[in-house]
């Protein structure tokens, strides 16, 4: 399936490689698991960029957080 900016998706499968990320990144991924987000961008190599600022910024005390996933991890969501 192809995705476009504005599509609503939900992270339903945690990528195996998340366990190898720095702690702050693992926290961000776990905070977003099974939550819905709009696609903010689709990169040239097909990764979906999700703006997760509303959930991750307050948690980590940072700003403008996003997560990047292969489309297989985020099937379409309806809310």
C-alpha cells in the first residue's frame, strides 16, 4: 500500500531494531506504540515520517520529535 501526507496510521508492530536504539529513542517508540498519527512526510526511500511531538515532546522534554518507519509497521488507521 502507498501512503500520502495526511494519512492516519497506527504503529502496530514494534520493529526488532528498536531494541538497539539509544534509550531516549526506545522510550519514544514505546510511547507511540498502538497510537495513531498522521503521516507528515514520505521520504525518497519510502519511509513514513510521523510527527509524534504531542506525545513525545512532554515525555522527553524535547521538541519536534518524529519517528520514521517502513510502511509495513504502520497499517492504515481509522482513529
